[in-house]
C-alpha cells in the first residue's frame, strides 16, 4: 500500500470516527444537560476531552501496528 493508500485509509477512518462521535455526542447531550448543566455548556472542555480520547486511541492503534 503506497503513501496515497495510507492517507486515504486514515481519511476514511477519521471520517467514520467523526460521524460516530457526532451521533454519540448528539445522544449524550440531553443527559449531560440534565446531570451536569454547567459542564455541558463548556463546549471547549467537551471538545478537549473528545480530542484527547481520539488521540489516545490513535496512539494505541499505532503502537500495536508498529511492533517489530
């Protein structure tokens, strides 16, 4: 698989991950408003947590696939 194929694969995975996170957040948002009203209005905090989780998952996947 060449460089273009790898980039395309990452783009596809990123797209589906983004769609999944969108629907997950869309379903969790009413619960967040009810349980943690002050926290749910801090969009930057929620985006930061989602970004951190995504990066950790990517690093874990990378570490398993690059073992020698």
